[in-house]
C-alpha cells in the first residue's frame, strides 16, 4: 500500500501549528510483518497540555490512538506510547506490524487549555 507524499504534505499545510510529527510505516516494515515499528515525536514545552497520537488512512478522518499528559508508557493492544515530559518527546510503537497498519501517524501537542482528563 502506497500513500502519496502530497497527502502527507496536505496535512501539514492544514494544521502547521498543531502537528508535531508525521510518520508512515515504511514498506520494508510491512514486508516484514510481525516486526515492530516505532517513531518519535519531539515537541516544545511551552504551555504543554498533553500529547495526542492519531492514525490516518487516506480518505478518512484521523483515529485517536493515544492521549497522555504525564510521563510514562500507555498500552492499548499492539500499540504503546511512551511520553517523556523531561525530554519533550513521545515514542509510538506498533508491535507485530500488519498490512492494515499502513497509515500516516500524527503527533499533536495540545496546549494546556486543550488538556483532557486521561481515562483511568
């Protein structure tokens, strides 16, 4: 599955102040199904209210994968996110990569005014 470059550029043009990182699972990872994919998002700490990770398929709206406001890991099935508020970064890890994981992965730093309460 191939996602054209202009598709990812369009997202950056629409939300330049909100999206911190855009990543796609490379074809080499998809051909090695069962492996782990990871990508890192770095952000500025001013007015930090949390970090969102979204998965986006062409022609569809973004699907929320994770929201974190505090340091540490968060697990959901094959997906793990790890927020490091000291290092101002977050790692998204997808274990046992499948063809259905072929998508764009977006990282969004929320301002404190956008912060949400994390589910317990």
